[in-house]
C-alpha cells in the first residue's frame, strides 16, 4: 500500500465515522462555520493543533506555517496569507481567542539560530524567518554563553512572544483586544515531555499547564 493509498483509506474511515453516522456534525457544518478560536501553528507534522487539543471539526480556525510566525501588519503589494487568515477569523468569523502555538525541536527556529535557513536553496524560508530575527538577536544577547539546546528553546519561546506582539500591530486585532472582545494566548508544546506551557505576560515566563 502506498502512502497515498493509506491516506485514501483514512478518508474512507473518516467518511464512515462522520457522514454515515446519524446526527453527523457536517449536517450543521455544511451550512457554515463559527469557531471561537483561531490557532496559528507550525507546519511541523508532529504538531497538529486539532489532535493536541482533541478538537472536533468546526472547533478551530487554523493557519499553519514554518515556525508558527505572525508577521507584523503591513500594507503593500505583497501576498499576505497569514494576514488574510487573521482578517477573516477576526473580522468575519468573530473569533474570541487567537492562540500562537509553538513547539520544541522546531526546524525553522533551529535554522534561524544556526544561520542555515537558505542552506538548501530555500530563499523563501530565509526571507520568512527574518520575521523572528529580532527574537534571535535578543536571545543571543541575553544568553551569550548558553548551550545550543538552551538557546534554541529560548528562541522557540521568544518567537511566540514576538508573534503575540505582532498580532497587536493589526488595528482590527488591537481594537478588539482593548475592548475585551479578543484574547491573545501563547502556548509552547514540549513534544519530548508531552507538556504544554502558557505564556504569562506579567511574569514574562511560560508556565506548565497541569491538571
């Protein structure tokens, strides 16, 4: 069985579970979506927001990219996929939460830290990762003598904080946050330990979420 055949088999199981059963959730979802939460996650195959949060279809509006980055608000002639997703989620779906979900062992962050973003001819990756360059400079300045693993984790988390800051640069987001209609959250998933951490702005620290 090829990889594609395996995916087709998986779809058939999904089809049976969700469309052949009585009271299919898609009876309602086929008429529209109304998620309350948007997640900006990483494209990494190990970090699927719906699986991590045990969410059902229709629960999350998700955009995924290399290193779960949010670019700053810009009005130019460039193509802005993340910005368009943010605008749709906030202005049209009226989500009440935006979560930036970062994770351990992020390849994009590792490449940024090592200065190897374009090593494989990935000009798009290099340009994209410049969004987090300020975070890299801060980590290197604050932890000049730290080991590579400590710096990488610090940068993975610093990039989340930077993306939260960049979210506030969008007028339609900043306005709703100020009015108490929208909450911004930073999460860090440690895929080695299977633990989730949340950023607390008052302390500037990520604290483990526990039962």
